[in-house]
């Protein structure tokens, strides 16, 4: 007869292990997404080469100062610190959920001094020791419980936690991509404003020289007072433009400082010397639209959120079924400390238990229905992000292609305008043209140079936008990111 409880427990355990593979709720399948076979603007991409890009894609801009700024931003950005902490949080929560599959064991030790009450019958707890009887109670033992995950509720919880962790890692990758792109854009804007400032200062000096020439012409009787007035007005126009461009340069510098996490004073020293606008001429494979599902971290994060929501359906539906547990206690209990750990002081109790939320079935079904709705929301968000990614790539492709064409045309315009301005000034000096022709040629050159600087910025910005739209990094081209 003594072997009956052991046999019963064995049947419960073996039965639980036999059906432990059962999981309620829908199994997750990667969503099917309809994407085109190729990008509509793929013919405009910069190259048909198929080699992989540099792992650190921004190095294609070939600017060591930008490389240093991006390294600083990756090290000290508060946004990245938040994203990395989210990964640590998700890992810890996943480990906590996984721990629910293991037996839960707790140790307890206690001592109590008891005095028997004279006003209750002997044997009535807690004071029924007998009139005036005093005793000590020593106790040490373990409590253990293990819920057999028959219907997969815990395994669904682990599945959801794994997906949440995957989404957190993808969010970190996305935060890195956005940060690098923003640092590069602000750096390019800074260099563009510095170039515009140099152009404005060059024109300012030219107009000072022109005013001196016009005064000399006027004093010699070779020009009238109107030319002198026009030269003064042109000089004042340039003097007014310089501080406006200086303000734009300062604003770009301060925005860059906020991204990098450095005080503006330090950046002013580091970036005080004017540098060229980074040239965005790089060959890289655009790939296929289907590649975006792997390349883009925001798409990967959205897919993982569907998986997490889908697993939570099973977590809720598992509560519709009974929960089977094995519980046990074992320890030593004695009235005397001297024999507490002796054999006669031992005790134990072990047995199965069943918990079933019979009257909560309606609430549980409603919660499961809500999780299904959340899964549908996550799936719709995923489709929206994929469509947005496709649109971003198409837009970036056409913008990058057109900006390069525009820049080439402006380079030719600047060369021609420079020749025209030089010729107009020589003709004026020889008395063959009036000063209005000189001013018109100088304004045309100035406008073309400013437009070229803007086109160089646009080309670099559109290059960054294209890389960002494609996902920034190519799977397998970069070493795994270090754990936070």
C-alpha cells in the first residue's frame, strides 16, 4: 500500500511529459508579403555592380572627420543607451519567463516559543498545549512546486519573450541607423554652409575690389556716378548676406553637437577649418525588393512584434485548461534544537494538485480575442512599414539619380559663369562694357556657385537617404554588434 502514492505520482509525471509537446493557440508563420520583383527606379541606380558595400557604409563619403563624429555618437548617444538598455531588459524578462519551466524551491527555517492557554481545550491550535505548558518549536525545511506545462502556456510565454528580445535588437539596429544618418546629414549641412560662407566672403572681397576700381574709373572720368552707386549697393548686398550664412553654419554645428553629445565649443574647435562637402559617389548593389525584409531593422522589428503578439494568444488560451502541479514539502521539525536534524524529526508531504479557472472562461476567451486583435494590428503595421520601405527606396533612387544629373549641369554652369564674369570685368576695364554687365555676370556666378553647393549637399543627402532606405547594412557584411 505504501507504494501506491509513488505509482500515482509516476503516472501523473509520465502523462504530463507525454503530452508536454501540446501547445494551444495558433503556431506562428512569417507573414506573406507581396513585393515587386524589382524596383521601378532600379534603372537609375548608380551602378550595376554586385559587390557588397563597406560594412561601415558612411566611409563611402571618404571624410575622416565624419568618421570620428559617428564613432563618438555611437559611443555616447542617449538614444542608443535607451535602445541597448531595452535589450538588457528583454533578455532579463526572457530568462525570468524561462525559469517558470523549472521547479520552484524555497527554503524555510523558524523557531517559536509557545505557552499553553488555560482557556482553550488541549490540542486546539495555536495555544492548546495544555494549561501552563511551555514548549519550543524548531523547524527547517524546503517547499517545492512544479507546474507541468501540459498545454504550452509557459512555452508560449517563452516564445513571446524571444520575439520581444528580437524586436529590441532590431530596434537597437534601427536606432543606430537613424543616428548615423542624422549625424552624416548634419555634418554635410555644416560643410555646405561653410562652403556657402566661403563663396559669400569671396564675393564680398570681389565687390570691394570692384568698388575701388569703379572709384578709380570715376576719378579718371571713365565712368559715371551711377556705376559708383551700383557698386556700393552690390557691396552692401554682400555684407548683408555673410551674417545670414554664418547663422546657418552655427545652427548646423549646434545640431551636430546635440547628436554627438559634445558641447558646441569643442566642435567649433574641431570643425573650425572649412572642409569639402563629402562626395557621394559610390557603387553598391541595390538588390531586390524582397531583400528589404531582411535588411531593414524596422521591418525586422515589426515582424518580431507579430510573433510576440501571436504567442500571447496561446498564453491566454492555456488558462482555459486545467493547470497540473506537483507540490512537496520536506524538512525537520522538533521541540528541541538538539535533535532537530535527527532522523525521527524528518517529515515530508508530496502530491499532485489541479487548478482550473472554471468560472473565468468568458474572461479568458475575451482576453484571447483581444490578443488576436493585437496580432492583427501588428500584422497591419508590418504591411504598412513594408510598403513605406518600398516607397522610400523608390523615392531615394529617383532623387539620387536626378541630383547627380543636376549637380553635373551646375558644374558646367559655374565654369561658364566664371568665364563670363572674368570677361565682363576685363571688358569693363577696357571701357567696352558698362558696370551693370559686370554686376549681372557676378550675380549669375554667385547664384550658380550657391546652387552647386546646394546640389552637392542634395546628392550627399540623397545618397544617405538611399542607404538608409535600403537598411544601411547588408546581412553578413558587418561583425555582430557587441552585447550591451
